[in-house]
C-alpha cells in the first residue's frame, strides 16, 4: 500500500460505488427472497461465500466495514466481533482444539491471558508464555503447538518483536502466527505483511476513535479463513449496523488523528524523559527506547500511548495523590479516543512480573487530541506535587 495513498484510501473504503457519500445503516434480522430457489441457493453459498441471508451473518453496512478493514490489513477477509476480547476468543477457538498448545508472548493484553487461564484450560487446550526477545525462544515450542500468539508492540511497555523472524520459525512447522494489532490499528503496523497469518484488532480504540463504540475484528489469510468463518457463525458472533457505521465513520479520519496523536505523544514523551521524577519513558518512537530500531524497520508511524516509570524512590501513595491534581487527563480504561487518559500499570501484567527488583511506579498515558502544551502544563501539576 503506497503511503501517499492512505488518506485517499481511507476516504473511500467501504463507501457505496454511487449515491450516498456515507455507507447507509442497514437494519434487519430477516432477509426476504424472491422464491425458494433463491433461498436455497443462498444457503448453499453462504458457508463459502459472503451473501445476504440472515441478519446474524451480516448486512451491507457490516460487509462494508469488513472490506475496509481487510483492505487496510492486507488480508483475504475479515470478521467482526462485539469487542476486541471477543475477537481474540474467536481466534483461539477457531484454530485450537483439545490437546493443542498455544505459545503466547509475554506482555499481552491481560484479559487475553485471563481468557487462557480461565477458559481455554477448561477445553483441554494448553498454553504457555515466552519472551520473543530471547534468542532461544523457539525452545518453548512443543510438538502440540498449533499457534504462536503475539502482541507487538506489547501492551503497557510496547516491546516490539521481530515478526518476520518468528514467522520463519512457525511457517515450516505448520504453526499459525496470530498477532494482536490493536496498537498498530492496521494503518501504522501490518502484521500480515510481516509474516503473520491472522491479525486481531480492538476497533474500539483508534479505528472508532471517539470512545463511543465497542468492536473487534479478525483478518486472516485465505488459507485459514474458513475456520474463522465457521467459528464466527457457530458462536453467534455479530455486530450491529449502527456500530459498524460508527467505526467506518471513525476510519475516515484515522490517518489525520493518528498523526496528531503520534506527534503530541512524541513531544510529551521527550519532555517527560527530561523530568527528574521520571526514570524511564516507554515509547518506541523515542530514539532512546530499546525498541526504536525495530519500530523504524517495521512500523509506519506511532500513536498516543506512553508509559512512564517514576523514580523508584518515590512513594506510590504520594504519586497517586499527585495524579489527583490532573485536570485534562481523565482516569479511565481503554485508549484510542480523542481524550487524554492516565491509568496505573499493574506490574504483574508486564515483563517485570518476575523481576528480582521491582520497577518504580508505572503510569500509562494516552495522549489525546488536546493541545500538547496544555497537556504538558497539566502534567506539570503532577510533577510539581512530587517536587515538594
């Protein structure tokens, strides 16, 4: 995909070929056929082709969003799910069965880890975790390994992994490589181009972009799409036309928003790195970040996520009291919307979980679309409270 075509592509993906500028919202559960022959033909075709047959299998609005995401991800086809976690669960259940093993990168989205611990084990599926930065990581593969699941960059600390190198190990063994691409949002990072077979996203985040919709997507190569389609149907997973419309609308400005998020986040990350109360700033676009070289090689931009580690000598209670001084940053889960957010990081959800010496207090920031100087002024209140 040519970089200079992104804005044009985003303006046109999923739109009708003529007529309305916006994709219409099609509501309905029952699709009416002209005669029984047409009904029977649709039922025969729908397991292998995308045809209109019943609301649970999609409609024109949902199909339009599927096509738009597929074009950005560079896959064969996509399926939509009511949340990002539902998309992750569907990917596991589509490709794994009792007795199979999935190898999962450290630092993945915590609910995905909990899904494995609470549900997959009940179905006779095995899982374990590995550090993809370990040159001997392949020793963690088992004869029963059917999938390697990674999140690159990883949640919270944004470690980037060499997906092409991991794919080279997986492909000859017939192991599917599945990536959580929520950080990259299909625009600034494309796992399928880097050797992955399946890409999962929480469209709740940057694709929607306005903190008003929940959705997940899974995009697959042609060779492994049939299993995904089957799982989606069997699990009764679908999304509403209204939600599909909201994500399509959000995608129109995805390029513009991500550029603003990224520019502001890099400016604020560099500023935070110079503050005495901050020991480490985690943001792959920073030249000082250990993941910077892989980011430059494989990514096409960045976003608004920044995590900071405070000086370990600072009392955690004092830091949390200072967080209360913030006015422009809200305290809330999720990210990817227009607003700036902060949230404490549970060390147990990061690669520091087994560290002999724990890190300082970790705080995740999502840099929104507010003026970056105003955001720095707001953060100065927090830092100022720690200086006294």
